[in-house]
C-alpha cells in the first residue's frame, strides 16, 4: 500500500504546485486559457494502480482534457465574473448521458421530480430560512449535508421518494460534489419576494426552478448563465461538445460498475483549476505579496507533513484527512501570529453575515460559501493547535499539532521571508495586522488553502478504490465553525440521515 500512498501524495502535490507555480509566475498579468496547461499535464500523468478502477481515472482525466480543449476552442480568456461557473457545466451533461443510457434511472429521476412538486412546504420553509439568514453563514453547495445547503433539502425530499437507493444516492451526489447547474436553493424565491411577488407565488416559482434543473440540466444551466450575464464563451456549445467527448468514459464507467453517484461527481470536481483556480481573479488577488506567501507556505506545510507521514498511513482516507488537517493548522497558525484566532474570526464573520443579509436581501445564494469554508478550516486548525498547546504543558517547546496521530510540520511558515517580515508591507513600526488582513482576502477565496486541487485528486484515488460506494456527499458531521462556536443549528443537519 505504500506505493499507493506515495502515488496519492505525488499526484495531489503535483496538482497543487501546478496551480501555485503558475499563479506565482503570472500574478498581476493577463490570464489566457493556455496558462492552465501545467495543470492539464499533471492530470495526464495520473493513473490507476493495483485495485483502483481505470474507468474512474478516465472520468477524471478525460474531463480535464475535454474542459481544457473546449475552452481553448471557444475563447482566449475567461473574465473573472464568469470563472466561478466553469466547474458547473459537467454534471448537467453527464446526467443527460445517464438519462439516455439507463431508462430505469431516468424513470427514477422523473419520480423524484414529481416529489419535488409535492415538497412545496419544505422548499418554501428552507427558502424563507435562507432568505432571512436563519441558519447564519452557510454553504449552499456544500459537499456535506449542512443546514441551508441544497443537498440538505434534496436529501429530505429523497427520503420520502420511492425509488432505488442507488438512484437516490446518485441524485444526491449530483447536487453536492457533483454540480448539477449553478443553482442554489432559495435564489429564485429571494428575488421574487423582493420584486413584490407574494410569498406563495415566490415558493411556486422556486419549486419550478428546482424541478427544472433535473428535468433539463443542460438547458437549465444555459438559462442560468444567461440570467447572470455570462459572456466569456457560448455555454451551450461547451456542454454539447463536452457531452460528445465524455460519452465513452461514462459508458466505460457504467460497464465497470462505478456507482452513478461517482460518475456524476468525478468529472466535475477536477476541472475547477482550469480557468477558476488558475484564472484572472486569482492572478489579481495574488498580486499582494503576503497573500501569495501564505498560499506558498501553506503548500509547503502540507507537502512536508504528508511526506513525513507516508510510512504510517493505514488506509487511503488518511492522506486526505492529513492534507486538509495540515493546511487548517497552517492557516490558523498564521492567523495566531497576529494575535487572532478562530473563535474571534468566526464570531466576527457570523455577525457580519447577519448585517450583510439585511443589506443585500437578494445576495447571491453562494455569497458566503467561501467565508463558511474558511471558518470551518480555521476552527478545525484551532482545535488541533489548542490541544497541542495544552499538551506542551508550559514547556515552551516548538508547537507540533497532530492530525489523525501524525505530526504537522509548521516550520515552513517560519522559513517564509515574507510572512515573517510583515513590517515590509505596511507602516514598519505598526505591522501587527498585515498577515490577518491578507487572510481576510483569502477568506473569500480559500481554494488553494483548503486545498481543492489536492482534495479532488485524492478523492479520485479513493473513489477508484471503492468505485461501488458513492464518495459524495460526505456522510459525516462537518463540525461547522459557526455552528460550533456561535449559532444553534446542529439539529437541522442531515448527516446522520443521508440516503
């Protein structure tokens, strides 16, 4: 198994470094699609070994190549306003392939769509709660079943729907890590209410929208992009071409016995680095030296921690847990260098959210999703660091937090010249908030800290080992930072009742 763990770490860190090195080289410059070639090259080296399913890796690699080649044929660049959506065109096309390939699955989806129509009370309640900020900061497209997420609502409807369990799991996966359209629950409702529709009419329109994204996923995504003012490329041409390029990989995965929940998930979560994580918005954000240094230092913490632990891994889930846990420790540690910590920041961002909801009642459904991710990350890191400090028992020794029993190496933070010299980036005598202010930029966009390319690459490796088990959504308590420290919402989570 050591060979597998080494492969997982090598592939994941290669993906991360392709992003970080490209951003470092091109920050502040103009983004073009060809800038993402380094990430594509890394993906093309991924392969199955041992008991891993080759069909799962084909879904991952073919999707990345299709995404890159299609974008390159349609546009020279992608404007920042359009780049968040580039990972939302895959699942709609994959779903429609499955509709045509499997009549039973299509009938199950039709039954589910009917159930959506009967769930007006549930959808209305959840839309009202999102609109009013009832749950506090939440992630509408979360990979877990947290309160306020679309997958939470989908799971509640599926529990009452009489279709095969495997089909329920596939439908649920398609609106978690699989991204069936860019739609987030409650968005139509909020806009209709603010247009002076009655609440009853707004709920009906919300129900129709939720049905639409499953009835005609590709057309629904195209209509959503029109409503958002997307202009970088023709999204209908993209999805038509993507479907043609992916039919072979999907059919191979079906024949190989890959769970439909994985078929709708794997092709979507792996493409975000192309014109999203490597994109104009990232190049702009990383012009700031301290922002760039934080991403680099966190990457080094993750890399060294993973490589130090390879001999101790007992299963394929541990590298993923350690990767995300090590970066959580690193980000919290940098936060603490300026005298801040997770409880302070979670409290502030939660209070900020409630003001934001009052200021912007028609805010985008996904507005606070990355703030939520950031809070979850630093809260997790704070728990590890807090325990390490307690265990030190006043000895004043080097702080070495542990994740799943493995040491996290925080030394790369101290070895980073930019991070350790904040006086060079503000009034030198008062440089006590520089790192914190950079982290607040990253609170809106922590994708290379959490890290998404690493998580996606490792998840494909895990799913390839367990192809018959749906890898998404995560069927665990996510321990949301805001819920653990500020808000009372745990009772509305669905993680124990996932279909």
